[in-house]
C-alpha cells in the first residue's frame, strides 16, 4: 500500500496533491498495491466527492483533538502511527512547504531518509528515482533502500490524471498525541491587505523585475493587468528595492505560481525566480538582453524595452476591444 498526504483547502484538494497522486498510483501499481489517502483539518467532509477519480481506495480523515489548523509535528506523528498500523511500502506528499515539512519530521522521528521533489520512480526492492535539485536546475538520479520509502513529489511537473475509480472508502483515524506534539500549530491566518487577484489563483500573471526601473513604472504593468484580468507579481530584486511588497514576490522564497500565461518583464531569470514560475503553462519574456536566462526558457520572447512594449500591448488590446 502507498500512503499519500492529501492537502486541501476547505475540502478542495490542492492541485499539487492531485499531481502527487499520479505518481502515487504508478508506485502502487508497480507494487501491486493500492493508494490510501490521508487528510487533516476543517472541511474534509466535502473532500470525498472531489477525489472520486483520484484512484484512492481509502481516505483516512484524521481527527486531532484540540488542533484545528496545521500542526507539523502532530501531522507527522499521526502519519507515523497510521503507517505503523497499515505498513505502507511508501509514504508520499506533494513537495509543498507543508508536505516537505511533515515528511522531514517523519524522517527525523524514525531515522529514515526523505527524498524530496521526485519526478519518477522505478520500483524494486530498491527504488531508483529521478528528482529535482537546486530549484530544478539539476536532475539527480538516486537509489532509496530504506523502508518505508518517504518521498515528496516535485511541484507542477506531473499531470493530473483521472483514475476513474470512484469515491474512496472513508475511515476515521484518531492518533494518540503527547503534549509535545501539540506545541507547534498555526494560530491564525491573516489575509493580505493587497487587493486584486491572488498570484496563486490567477490564470495570467505579469511579473516585473529590476528592469522596471522604479515603483511608479509598475503602473504600466498594473494597467495591462487590469485590462486582461491578470495579477501583478515581481522578482526579489524589485521587492528588495522597495518597489513591491513581499506578497508580490515570485520565486524560491516567494509565491509559487502556475498560471496559463506568465509575462515576465525586465526579469533576468535567476534560478531562484524560475523556481517560483516554472509551473506556468506558457512564458512570455520581455527583455532588452538576448542572453538573459529567462529568454532561453521562454515560449515567446520580445527583445525590447518593456516601457515601450507593455504600453504597446495595452494599446493594441484596447484597440481590439474597441475602447
């Protein structure tokens, strides 16, 4: 059996968890086993219907007495106890901040290696894996011998595939937790004061970097974003300059985005930034430097001054819309 942590928001599974389940099913099929899911937190009652085609045989809904929100040590202890009862061949999670943190606690508590950001797995007594390193700039080939195999799955690299298996059987699981495992928990969530479309939810994102030049010139990006219903983000360089708030930062230490289209204006394409935007389906880069890293990774590139290109795009869209 493969045990998979399914993250969700009020009963809506994260896209990253659904991608992870694609690999979980492949491993389970190779093992001749099934996939069992684990879900924590509020809103799990509506999760079953949304996992009808996810290929889960069982969904464990974990009840944590006195814990309503994310608690990494408690989640790890719960998965550990559930694994003791079910004896899985592997324990998987999406390579989100939470997924990697929970698996790291499991590894530390049980003296097990944890392989992060996996792309593929060849199953045998020893697992042969491909995984991302250095923000996806390096692919590592590794072997994993310990059991159970503890792995997280690289974000936005695998498709979401329907297994057509029907809704999973639901079982409740109540772990026995100590006071120590209750010590770390999320106390509250605070909404950003920034208005507009969220970076992580937007179908189109426009990002500005050092090439924008100053805070005022982000107005050009904001104007285009309002016209096409996009969100505006930035590189770390623009945040460091004080031109944009940290909430707008895209990258390894910022938001991870996966829009249909990402328009990167005046951004060089450092590895740290590409970690944040690599989930984008399509990338349009606007830059004066033909050797910029982001130009090499773009689906389309415009070699030019963003202060001329962005207004020209805005003007053309307005013309076509008859404004």
